[in-house]
C-alpha cells in the first residue's frame, strides 16, 4: 500500500486533483497512520491560520516611504532651486499621520518627489 | 493563471500592505523589521508597476515582497550587529487579559516561536500558504520553484510544526 505522503497537505489545502482526492479517500479508509497524519496536518494548518492578522503599528508609514523616495533625490538637491522646490512641495504635505496608510499623505509626498525628480511618472489612480 | 487588471499603487498599498506586514512579521517575529519591509516593498511596487503586464498580480507582488525580504536579510548579514530573523525569536510578554484571551495569546506566541524555528524555506512556504493565503501556483511563481516543491515544503513544514508544538 503506497502512502500519499505530501499529497496529504495538498488534500487539506484543496490542492489535490480529483483523482488524488479519490485515492486518498480510499487510502485513509484503510490506513490509520495516514488518517492520523491527515488530522495532524489539518490541525497545524488551522493553528497557523488562526494567528491574528496584525494591524500595522501606528507609526508614520507615509513619512517613512516619502523619506525613502526622497533619498535618491538628494543628489538633485545641489541647486538652490531644487532645494526650494523640495521645501515648497513638502510644505503641502500633511504632518505626522496617525493612520496606518494615509494615502492622501502618501500622494502629497509623491507630489513633492515629482517636483525634484520630474522623471518619475505621475501617481496612478489618484482623484 | 488569470489576467487581472493592473491595480494602482494606492490600491496595492491599501489592499496588500497589511498582508505584506503580516508576512514579514511571521517570518521575523519583529514588528520594526516588518514595518521597514512594507515600506521597501511598496517602493519597489511603485517603481515596477509601470512595467507590470496583466497576469498573476499576486505572483508578481509576492515575488517582489520575497526578494525585498531576502535582500534585507542579506544586508543584515553583512552588518552582524543587527540580529538576524533566526537569532531573534521576539517573544512578547502578554499583557493582562481575561483567561481565554490570555490562552489565545500564549498559543499564538507558541505558534510564532515554532514558526521561527523552522528552516527558512519551510517557514516561508507555510506562511505564504496559511497566513497570506496564496495558492500553490502563486507560491511557486513567487518563490520560483516547481509546484511539487511547494507541496513538499508545506507538508514538511507542517510536520515540523506539529513536532514543535507537541
């Protein structure tokens, strides 16, 4: 009797083919070891799936992304004009955001990025 | 593999940011590392969206996510003063709560610790399957391995978890 092995995990994930499912159904009717394995795998799968889907911490993701975006742009900032444009652009950006994903802030800070680096295409999907 | 419309960058951030965070958190057990990874991934998505052609968006997104994660691990290996994911089990003392909630928190911590003890390939496969919810085909595309290998890694990862949690 050939044991299904890793097909058992595919079975609990709904990733086994119809033929494989039939074979496993028949097999576990006769094989207590594989029946126990199947129960263990389903239990472990359920435990990992039961882990809470965590919220992002309440830190300023928008500013973090903007900082990273602006990092390469510092090379452009050798001219006073670029520095001034950057300052103006950032002046329009909201301050510290408490939200997980403050998309308005992100969009505004992207706009600031576009001022110093016009090679970046416009943000898609904006209002 | 279905053809899906190309989402905007904001849609990616809104709809996938939390899952990217959870992917990184479950692989590292570290909230700061996970938060940094979300920023890095969203930047890479921002740069890559123009070149993206409709196909399996999840496969594309999670390939970027995985590559960003591995780049970060490699970068930290070059700066060993920063703990590597494997060195930092990241247990958090549970805050006071009712008994059943406390039990749930402790169980969650046990599962997280057990995940962190799995070799990376197995941990990644289990997290992509059971935390992120990708199909085997999407995992194969994201990781760049055959579906048979995905199946084997998930299976072996779960068996190891069972041993660790027993």
